[in-house]
């Protein structure tokens, strides 16, 4: 049976709240998942929660009820610790307040480049220095839809690595963080890995003269995007096989990073589908 928690001062409640801090997440190697779609994705892709907090009074959605039943039925089969909490406690620990009445604590599993299963041909989205969790979450949703092999976030060794397990990334991705292999790695190691695997590096920059639609993305491709504030570092600008730009015809000089990434990823999808159709006809 789940342990019942009704006090806002409970130690478990305090610890969940502290997981909103990156420093505490790094120390515990845990993060928070809330929201019915996000939790469903985590469970679907084999994430075993370390803790699950259920608020029966808030579990109204049929899908949420199914998830709660699943967690309760598997209580004795897994190591997941279950807690039943009051609405007041749940609102304390959940960012959204209600979130369907279910919240999970999961381990932060750091994936490695060497573990990636590349497609034929490989198709990667590389994001350098992404600052906003919402942008990374949106990119993950697009990557899932476009069939990208992996989203790789990277930084110069002098910079802090991107926190891919920020709960806001999980929320913004609608759980795509669990369906798309996501890796955080430094620039130098990633660049060498791409060269070893003969993957074409396409760097997007406003300084380029070639439109992104004029480069071949049908083969092994890594599309590299920089932050909105600083763009790409010299690591990528100097070592890319090609530099491309998104033509701008209005008064603004840039697009949101998530939107820009979506344009390039779906251009690659268009070219790859065209190549497949041409090969099939022949």
C-alpha cells in the first residue's frame, strides 16, 4: 500500500521541491516528471520511477486513472516507492499545481555517443549552448516527429553543460525527451566523433550565403544550430563541411531557435523522402 503523506513539512515533500534546483538534481541524479502525456511517455520507453506521488482527488482523466492503476498493480513487482498525497501536498510539489494528480521521480541516465544507434543514413540534430529549456523541449518534439536519430546538446568546455533533465525541458517536450536519445557532450569530443563516422556537418549561421534548401541533406547529416544570443562557436563555423542560412525577407533578423531547427530538420526529411521515392521508381 502507498505511504500516505498529508503534511507539507514531510521530508519527502521537501526533497521533491528541492529537485527544482539544478544543483540538487545533479547531486541526487534525479528529476521530476509531471503531466499525463509526459508520464505516459516515460513509462512507455522503459523509465522505472524511483518514486511516484498519487493524489486520488485529482486523478480524473481516464488516461491518468489507467497510469495510477498500473503503478499500484506493479507496486510489489518493482522498486518504485508509492506515496498517496492530499491535494494541498500535490500542489506544493507539482509545478502545474494539478498535473493530472500524478508525479514521478526518475533517475537521470546519461547516454553516451558510443551507445547511439544510427540510422541509414544517420540523421542528427546538434544544438550548441541552448539557453532556454522551452526551446530544447520544442526541438525534441520536432526531432521525434522528423525521425531524428538523436538530439545532441553541446558546449565549449569552458561553459556549463546544458541541463537536459530540467523538468521544464521534459514539460516542453511533452515527453519526447524519452523517445529521442538525447546526449550532452563537449564540442571537441563530438566533432571528432562525427568525423570518425563520416557524418556531414551542416552549420546554420546568418553569415552564410547559401540557403539551407540548396545543400544536400539526404546522406549522413548532422544539422548544427547555435543559441539565439551567440550563434555558433568557431568550433563549428570553422570545421563545418557547409554553412547555410535561413533567408529573411522582413524586418526581423532571426527566428526562434526551435522554429529554425524545425525548418532545417524538415528540409532534410523532404530531401530524404524524395531520394527514397526516386530510388523506388528506379
